[in-house]
C-alpha cells in the first residue's frame, strides 16, 4: 500500500477508487461498544461492523446468507453475530454456527456471511475486503473525533477547505484546531468523512471542531450544488 502522509509529501491524490486490498476508514472505534453491531460502508457496498463481548472487532458483508436481512440490524451474543430475522448465528470467521429452526443440524461451512479484514489506529476502524499488505496509516498526535456524511464530492470538500487532498486525506484547521479529514467516497455524490483532531482537546474545543465541520458540510454541499 502506498504510504500515506497527510501533512504533505507532494503526492497529490485524486480519490481514485481504492482496491479491495486497501484500508478504508469506516467508523469511529468509540462508537462501537462491546456487544454491539453498526452499519458502515466500503466502496463495494454496505458492511456490518461488530465488537464481540470480549472487545474484539469484526466485520462482515451486511447481508444475511439466508434471506438477505441486514446483519447490522442483528445482535451480538458473546463472540457471535446473530441475524434478527430467523436468528442464524455466525462466528468470528463468518461461518454459520447455528440455525435455530433446525437445532440438530450442523450448518455447512459454505454458509458464510463473508468476513472482512479490520484494524484500528488513532481510534479509527478500518476495513478491507482483502488483506492489505501493510497496516493502516497511523497519524501521530491525532485521535478520531467524529464522522459524518457529506452529500458532495471530494473535490468540493477540498475547495471548501481551501486545501489539497493528499493520499485520501485533507489536513486543515477546524474551529481553530488542527484536523485531518479522512475521506471515503460512498458514491458519485456522497463522501464519508472521519475527522481526526488532537487528543487533548477540552469539551469546548471539541464542540468548536464539530461546529466547524457542520459548517464545512454546508459549504461543500453548496459548492457542489452550484456546480
Ligand atoms: S434472513 Fe437472516 S436468518 Fe433468515
């Protein structure tokens, strides 16, 4: 994987589509408590990200292999993820372990909800469909603050910050604080943004960053709307 340097190495990145074997930021780690599952997205489609009772992180395609219910609507029990529709239970390897309607049946290994690769750095959850060659980028001195979706394009977001996209990220100032915006396009007009800020900010500073981010969203959406 190409090394990522958000503070400028002269490599200008144009948000080219990532391969299946590249890390994509999908969630803030703190938003996924032990024993919970949340929906997220890779460029290839929706995923379910879940943290087991012991705190380990997993991700799967967000589609139950039985009748297609979203697994992100399901529930975590111990080290398994269960579908909310008919209760099929999946292990950490994605394999179905139990079919409640047929308790005496051992499910074949072919019933699998598609485990993905996950990692955490800087309080960011990263996912990849195929195993990347390197761990995800680490941003020294930053910690994940929050995420949001902007209905716009990476170019419009860069224009709204008056900054340049470098390796999929923008380094800027929000609310008077240093910030790095990790970007993951979700479609032609939608970008998932995960904001990194300095970890020692007090509440007022965190709120200032968050307010500035909302203002950025409005600005970027206005830029794109006017295009
Ligand atoms: S749709 Fe998931 S168990 Fe039936």
